[in-house]
C-alpha cells in the first residue's frame, strides 16, 4: 500500500459550547484537509499532510495532533504568522464558520515549498478546500496537480463566508473546473453544488463535472446519503443516526474514499463505487454521533462494531 498526499489547510476551530451555564468556545484542531488526512490514517492509510503552519503554540499543537494521529508532517512548512482561527456556531448539527487571522497561516505555502519527490511518489493526491482561494497555495496545488503520477482527488469544500471579493464565486468556479478536468474523483456536498451552480440539480452538477473530465463524482446529501456518478448515476442511502455534530462529516467521506483508493485502487465498476460510498457514509455517521470533527474520526473496527448486523 502506498501513501496519500493531502494538500490544504490546518487551523484551530473555536466551537460554540457551554460550561456551567455560560457560553464558551471549545478549542479543536481543524481544517477540512487536516480532517481528511486524519480520517485516512485512522482507517489504516498512510497520509502525508502538506501545508503551512504558524510559528506559535497552537501550531505546535496541530503538529503534535497530526503526528499522534499517525499523519506524517514532513511536507509542512513553518511560516511567521499566528495560527488562523475558524469560529463555528451551530444551527442544529451543521457548523457555520467565520475565519480570523491575517496573514492566514494556512495560506502561505508556495510552489517552491513543495517537496517534489513526496508529491511524485504519492499513490493518491488530494487538493482542495479554502486554500485554493489564496494565490500562493493555488500555485502550489497547481504544481502538485501537474507533477503527480497519482490518482488525483478534489474537493472544493466551499466556505461562503470567504467569498466576499468581487467575482470571487466566478473565480472559484474556474478553479473547480480546472481541477475537476484532471481528477479521478471529485467529492462535493450538495451545499457546494448549490452555491457553485445554483441553476442545476445535483445530478446536473455531477454530469457537468464528468463532462469536464472527472472520472467519478460523489455528491454528499447529508441525511439523504450521496449521489455517485461513474458510468451510471445512483443514490446511496445514509444510515439513520442522531447527529450531534456534523463537523468533519464530509471530510470523513473523502478520507474513507481515499483510504480505499490506497488499499485497492479505483473500483472496477459502478457497483464497487457504490460499496465504497456506502462504507464512507457509515464512517460519516459515526463522526456525526460525537462532537469534535478530527477527534471523532473512527477506525475500521469502530465502524464495523457500530454497524454490526
């Protein structure tokens, strides 16, 4: 089994909580790509995280957390910036993120910072998320995308709060089209699809991304499961659970799909994709049943135990 390179952001989430009847913020290690890397490692895969981390105590905690989770951090760089914060409030189980910190510690990885040998040797390369809104990391991701001999997976992981600049959404659509065109797998949420392509149903969005060149597209649908577009288009139901915190659920789906790509390569037929997505949705269900995002990522044994029978 080879390894996956996960290129993207790591930061600290401040999650809305309560202590002794008073509102407080609970600190948690976060960032969509970080969650993906941790999910891969927890499911038995070899994950190498590539990104920029600040030079403060919080960045030290991120490094320690990743290392403790079994994620290699040799491809990270330290930058002279405080660790960026994402403040999350909740309406139900879904978090709403607002981002703080300038310069953004996660957005300072440039193309010259890439470990070229690390990227070239990967079996799977993940790119995506909010770092692609920042020119230095977008350039680094483009370089990685161009040199990787690996299976390439992409997740736009759209955060509307960051799309404040004029024409920002049009720019993001162009980036999504660029990366999707050479992707073996694109995973996005129905919320991503609605924001990027508001006039298209999710089936139309999946078809469009496949027309661009993506081999397989998975659209997560929350409690309704996921849509899988490969040679055909099917919907895969999600397990019924009482969701406590959906933070990281979509990232866990991506992590599970990457872990299985590492273990067995691309499925030979649509039925294989359906089976993998069904497993990924069980992983996400376990994540939703406890608070914490990255800390909630389960092992394969924990998933099997939870859904035994």
